[in-house]
């Protein structure tokens, strides 16, 4: 299992914009949806401000892929990575 380290968030899920593209961010939240498509693992991370999609691809370490595979809905997690904005149709909207 991954080393347990407290990660202070740098931003919230609902506040990321195209201006943040390429920035290193730390997000904290709950697993809202979890979809494993083999080479790509999509995790919708939710906090009180919105939802952000987290992608774990096949370039990720084996340890990170194993942790992603063990996640369940409503697990509380911290994610550190680089924000990549996509086209507007990729945006996750809250219904």
C-alpha cells in the first residue's frame, strides 16, 4: 500500500479552470465514480465545491495502479498531480 502522508490541498475541485492548465495541484475529496478501462482508470473526485476527473494511465507506477484498483465509492483520498484542461465537452457537470 502507498505510504500514508497527509497532503494539504492546494485548490478545490470546483475552482480549477483553463488558467490552471499544467499546474501541480493537490486535491482532497471523495471517490464519486470509478471506471477502470484497462489502460486508463478514471476517478471522479468530489469535494463540496465540485467534481474533477482524475486519470491514472498505463504510464503510472504499478503501485499507483494497484492503489487505484482498490478504491471504492466514497473513499476519502488525496491526489497529487498536474492539471490538464480538456475541451468543454470533457467537463464534468453537476446535475
